[in-house]
C-alpha cells in the first residue's frame, strides 16, 4: 500500500526520502476546462506537487445550501492525472485574499468574535461543513491511490489567536472525518505566531518571501526535528484598487527559491499560478497597525506576478524557477504544453441594451431580497388588492341597494373606487417597482416584473370579462352598459398575457409537468371564477378565489424559474 509519512528526518514516500516541490494553484480561481493546462505548466516548471485552499463561503453561501462541493474532488482527480501530489488546506479560515477569508457571512455574522475559537456553536457548524467536504479529500488520499499527501489544520492561526483547545479539536475532527495523511500548520516565522498557531504532534511550517535561513532558524526553535518546509514562498504579491501594481524582481525571487532548497527544505511556491477573482469574491484589507485604517479592496486579477501568469503563459520568472528546480530534479523536466491562444489584436466592445426578455437577472444586485419584493408585488397585482376590493364592493353595495347617503360612506367609496381600484394606480405601482429595479441595475428583473405583472392582471381581467358576459355585475342599465364595453379590451389583454405565459414556460425550460401544472391552474381559475360569480353570485369572493389562484400560478412559475437559475449544475464551474 502506498504511504506518505513524516519523521524526524523528513518526508518519506513508501519509505524513501522525498522533497516536496509544490506550487499553489486554487481550483476556484481557474476555469475547470483550464485545470489540465495549468497543472501541466506546474509540472513543466519542475514541481511535483500542487497546493490548494478550499473556500467554505463559495460552497455554502447560505446555511445548508451546498454548491458543487464535488469541484474539489474533480480538481484532485485532475491533479492525479497530471502526475502530481496534492496538499489540501480546508480552513475553515483560509485568508487567500478571498472574500471574508473563506468564512461564510452567515457564520461571521452569527458568531462574531467567537469564530475560530473553542465556542461550541461555532465548532458545530464547522463540523457539519467538514463532514460534507472532507469525503472529497479522504477518498483521494495517497493511501487509497489518490494524490493527497498533506492536509492543513486551520491557517496561519498564530496571526489571529492562541486557542490551543480549538486547534487540537480541529485536528481531532480531521482525523474523525477519515484524514489519515500527515496534518500540518503554517504560520509566519515569528515566535508568537508559531507559539499560537502550532499543535503538538503536527508538522509546523513557515510562510515567508525571503530570508529562508533566518526563518527556518526560528522554526527550529519550536520544532527541533522533522522536515523543514516553507509552505508559502511569496514569489509575488496581490494588488489593490487604486494602488500601483506590486511586482517582484524575477532574479530576486529565483534567489529566494534557491536559498530554501539549499537549506535542504521543501517549498510551496505561492502562487505558482494565481488566476482570477471571479464575480465579487476578491477580498480586502485594512491599513494601519491595528487594521482600522484605509479600506483596501483587492482587484479582480489574482495574477500575483506568479511564474505562470493569469493567462496561463510562462513568464521570465517561470524560466528562472525552472532553471533552479532542474538542478533538484531526478531527470529531464517535461516539455511546456502549448501556450494558450490569445486575441490576435485589440478588440473594441460596445455595451448595448437589447430590448428582449432574457432569463431572470443574474447580476449580483438582483438579490433574493429584490426577488422577494417583486414576488410580493406580483401577488398584490394578481389578487387585485382583493381585501380592499371586498370593502369597496360592500360599501358600494350598501350605497346602491339601500340608498345610503352618509357622506362618510360616500367619501370612502369614492377613495376606494378612484384610487385603490383604479387601474392607473396599479400601473403606477408597477412602474415604480420597475423603475426602482432598473435603477438598482437589475434590468432583466425589471423587465421580468413588468411582463409577469401584465400576465397576472390581464389573465384575471380576461377570465372575469368572459363570465361577466353571462351575468353583469350591476343590474341597472347604466352600469351594465358600461361593463358590457369591457370584455373586448380585457380579451385582448388576456391574449397578450397568455403569450407572456407561454414565454415564461419556454424561458424556464418547462417540461411536461410544469406545462400541465400551468394548464391546471388556468382551468381551476376559470372554473373558480365561473362558479363563484355566475352560480353563487358572490362578487367579492370571485376576486379572492380567482386572484389567489392566479397569484399562486405566477409565484409558482417565478419560484420554478428562480430555482432553475440558482441551482448549480453537476459538473459546472459556476465561479
């Protein structure tokens, strides 16, 4: 059985001494289709291992809502195909210049300063997350024929705290979840950091950008025996918006790498390939010694001035690193894979607005809160403000049948009729909602609200008009004549609304089940309106029943569309 161990002398693979020549490559910062190429670049540079973090917040943005945890497993499979080993750093905190250090906002918002401590509630959510995540790692450990040889407990914890109980619990949890490969910690090469972040019995490693001999001397004060390893050799740096790019001289970086190897140590180049901070996942810093100064957001690019640049191309630093690593290789290094093809020349892109009805807005501004607000609006429109309409009908009925002349009742009836029940009031409410959504940048959602609002109100009007041909609402000639003029306009609105309904079903990729459900709702709505109005003669109940059914139809279609949009597809790389 293949085995990877740590002893007083160093790392051993199947009992033979090995040196880890690793490079950081984060699967969540590189498109899945490009993993193979980037891993081949690392192998061609002379590396035998790759390291990656795991961002908890990317995979569980909301509590219990897991998104493509299998991406880590697919990446580790790609590592194995590339002939490399893997180091996994699952956190729960990862730093990595990633949003919130990889911790979900629902965790930091709930626990505040209790995160990364022995707090029982915090540990409970970490344990639940690890039990979901770690099977991806456990199944791919080297002892099972996979590439995983090392797993990290926490991350640079000595820069944050010194809760030894928490660290020892976390190491125990990793073991309970089936991790059998060696565990390690990583911290800055300073006494207080190594004191606060190390765990007895676990390999301690150091992170730095230069001064290997000095850094390893500090590490030896805390770990007299065992392999030396720089878990993060900072060969470049990240950039902040509005600041000058941070670049590191290639010769200097190669010299720092050589110094580590001359110490007989292993190394992990951070980053070997940086990639990109997709969407809004870039992290941020605070200036000042107390981190209460200027807010410094990280840019979208995570090129990091790495040897393999953001586009996957070899840089001068790559070739200098390759020259150094060649001296420590057991044989010739692999050839470089073909360079990614870029654009042939400058490209001009014009941003235009296409007036069409696309899928629901996927902009980050189209938040669940906006979705909820739009659905509430649609329900109100679909119900046609039925409770207020019922009051209006009651007041009007009293005025009409009993010749009530009380000024207060007359005034209430006029307000309800002229403002609440007036179609222009409905249209104004919809217009305000659409303008607000558009102003917030949710253009597609604004169009969607407008379209589905018309659908809800138009269908109901059309159905009511159809049955009201048989039973006019009011017995007097004037009201009957006025109402008799309504059906033609309502029928046209109903036709347009039915077209929008068909568009919604097609947009959401509806299968036979959803089509059938929509048809059933339409039939039940029509029957409900007919029964309550024509046969029972209960006018206000017609609006409540018909409006509720149509409102339910719109909400159901909206929820189905949103679920289809939000659910991650198996095998997809959504970030």
